[in-house]
């Protein structure tokens, strides 16, 4: 995302290119809940250097794994081309509620990671890398000297409390030393 509106908006699509001749755009679906596009009448568009601006959706329909959107006031290929690369946003309050043990990745950024069994603070989540498999938490050590990579697996991240901004881990032997030699090793 070009600007950080974390806590205010959630990206549900990213505009790829014009689609058709009347201002429609093809967008990559970024949500796990594509059914949300049915009946969606208003969204916000990311605007470079500005706050996201509201825009009305006239029509939307799925097409070849993407979503086609027709916005009010966007009636030409040229106007649609200007939207290329922008994210389609909804207000954070309109996000879909998730079941237990599922989180929006942006909620994990800034959480403290603690190795409870050893009573040690590991650091703060600075980024979440999506891999197509198990996502990876990038955790900055308190001293700022190293970054620790921790798989976001329930067996390792045993408790996540987004309200308290805390992730409790129970890593397998030597996991933390693999990517932070000498920095996290338990001194028994």
C-alpha cells in the first residue's frame, strides 16, 4: 500500500487495467470474501498523496478470477486508465468478522512477540510476509540489531491477542537461532 491508513481502511481489490470501453476496470481481488462485492454500492479509492476518496459503484461482476467494477463518473478508457494500480478500500468497521484463530495480517503488525516459557521478549512485528503457505512474521529485536523470522503457525504462535498487541510463541528448538545467530539463544 502506498500510504498507511491502517485501522481506517481495508483493501479489498487492486485495479489492474481498463476492461471494456465504457470506463470499467478489472481488479485483482484481495479479500478472502469476494462475495462482499455483490450489492456493494460505495467504496473508497486510494489517491496518491491524499486521503482515500469515496466513489459509487454502478455495477460489479466476477470475470476470470478477477472482479470487474464500473464506477460512477468513470465513463471512458482514459479515465479508467488513470485508476490503474489504485486500491479499492472499505472502512475498517465494514470488515468481515473472522472466526477464532484467524486475524487480518495488518492487525498483527506492531504486536510484541514474547517467548513465554523462557520469559523473554523477542521483539516487535514489523512486517508479515505472505508466502502462499505459512506466512512469516518479521520481528525486529528490541536492540534493533537483527530481525527474527517466525512462521505464523498455530503450533509456534500459541496465543495471539490483537487487543493486547501480544503474540506468545513456543518455538521448536533452535528455530530462533537459525536466523538470528547469537541474538536470541537461551542462556541456560
